[in-house]
C-alpha cells in the first residue's frame, strides 16, 4: 500500500526570515526573466525550427533548464 509522508529531504531550521532574499529567489524562478520562463521559451521555439537537429538542441536545453527548477 502507498503512504504519503510529508518530509523534507534536507530538514531546515529557519532562525531569521529575509523577505528581500525570498523575493529575489521567487523572481529568479518564476519571474518574466526567470528560469521557468526561459525554459518554456526554448520549448515553444522548437516548433518553428526547420531542421530536426536544431529542434533537438532546443528540446534538450529547455528540458534541462526545467529540471533545474
């Protein structure tokens, strides 16, 4: 049977919050110039590539960038 346990892989203990750093991290991941936006642009641009080799390169770049998130 499958059981879900909500547990972090690396437990953390936050002693002091830093809202400015949190805002910076959020914009780097999900902002207009963040990693998610870049990876989606690579993946959507592959459909307009005329050569299969270029299409494969954009697919590889886009999928690697999205795995880093």
